[in-house]
C-alpha cells in the first residue's frame, strides 16, 4: 500500500486508535493532519511521526463545533494543498442504564460521535470533489451492530455512523469519493482500560479469538480502505473484532 503525497485528516488523533492510524498512514507516505482537543498529546505524536521521517501537523478542533471544523479544514487545505483522506475517529462514552442516562449524556455522545462525523464530512467533501477522488473512513463499533446494556447513547451513535457511511457512499460515489466504516471490537486503549474488569472479561469471553485487539489491528484495515487497493469498495462495514459480532 502506498499513500505517497496524500493528505489525511484524522480526528481524535491525540491518542489511542486515532494516534495509531496517524502513525500508520504516515508510514505509508501520507501527510498527516492530526485533529483533536488535546494539544500537548498531539504535539508529542507530531514529534514521533517527524522523528520517523514522516510529515505531520496538529490542529486543535472540537469536532462538534461547525465553525471550528470549517476553519480547521480550510487551514489543512491551505497548509498541505488539498485533502484526500478523512478518518472520523473522535469518540467518547458516557455509559449508563437508560433509566439513569441523562439527556445531557445522550446529547454529548451523539454530538461527538455522530454529528462530529457529519460536520467533518460536510467540510471535507468539497476539497475532495475538486480532485474527483477521496476516501472517508468512519470508526463505528460492534456495539453499533448488536447494542449493549448501559450504552444506548454510544450504540445509537455508532449505528448512526453506519447509516451516515452508506448515505455518503451513495451520495458521493459519482464524485469519486468512497466512504466505508470499520467496526472494532474490544481494542486496548484508554477508553477501554478504565472499564470494570467484569465487562472486560465478558468482552473477551465473547471474542472467539480469545484476546483483545491492539490499535494497530484497526489502523491496518483503515490503511487498506484509504489506499487505491480498496477503490472498488464503498458503503462497506468491516469488523475488526476477533470474531465477536459474527
Ligand atoms: P480514546 O483513547 O478515548 O481516544 C479518543 C480521542 O478523541 C481522544 O483523544 C479524545 O480526546 C478525542 N476527542 C473526544 N472528543 C473530541 C472532540 N469533541 N473533538 C475532537 N476530539 C475529541 O478512544 P479510542 O479507544 O482510541 O477510540 C477511538 C474510536 O474508536 C472512537 O470513536 C471509539 O468509539 C472507537 N472504538 C473504540 C473501541 C475500543 O475498544 N477502544 C472499540 C470500538 C470502537 P479526550 O480524551 O479529551 O476526550
């Protein structure tokens, strides 16, 4: 796979899966725009990528804020001369049973996980249409496929991302823009290490391969979906879950 000269915007890139995707795409030659609200963590990732010979810049942006998103995409296009790849990865959890889940915790999860992906897509398709080519990858979750107690907000946002993926794939196919989703299972990051041990054990029990995934397992599939090798794939959801949702 070769991404030489491609410009890739990755949201939630300060750490976890997003940071790994940034490093992986950089190793394939892409110029990386890391987007997140955590400045110091992003700067550390930019330094890491630069030290291994890659090109990266960081941009502070709250994906829920349309003005901030528009400004960020404009800055990235000016800085790098275009935009070829968008990875909607920023995501949060605010878990609780429906009876205890507050409307605020519903709104914030839907806002970051789903509205954020819509806003970034809306801003990114214009520069992609100019090139008549683009790749969008949305990071969904197996929870969006089969639901989970105490995660109604998260599951709804991740199922919604699949609807967004298929709609964008159909709407922009004629413009050369492919849009796909990746649905990870249990991946070791800060988001999951804070889960109660009981929940972790349950996830592992329901994973046929019997072990947790690493951010790199997700990054490798995302890289494939960003490369020309996957040009005949659009509107697809690929699980990276050790078999959990099969
Ligand atoms: P993570 O370590 O918590 O990283 C998520 C990143 O997104 C953080 O840097 C976070 O910053 C950032 N972010 C949050 N709100 C933002 C906003 N409004 N604007 C910009 N950036 C924002 O999570 P992860 O485990 O790497 O997960 C990455 C994606 O994979 C998420 O969409 C998640 O739902 C999905 N996923 C993860 C797993 C898993 O097992 N880890 C499984 C399935 C799907 P803050 O720390 O400040 O919030």
